[in-house]
């Protein structure tokens, strides 16, 4: 799904319906953190090292 369509309600509804959610293309640190916090299953990025770094920070504060 497009990043601008992402919402907590949409992610929760998708999970209820057992629908995999992945967001594309997310390259800004704030946006990557938001996708992870909202609980999407995955994201597409041109900067995977940044996404990994942010994920580590969020899971190990």
C-alpha cells in the first residue's frame, strides 16, 4: 500500500482479516519509524540499512 494511505485503523483491520500489509516506498526516518510503530508487516525502502537501524532503536530503546 502507499504510505499516505497507512493508518492504525487500516493496519488493525487488515490484521483482523489476516491480510498482509506492506508499505512502499518508505525512505525517510520518521516515515520508517511510523510504519514500524503502526505494526505493518513489512516495508519497501531504497535504504535498508536505515530501516534496520531504526527497527533496532525501536525494539531496544
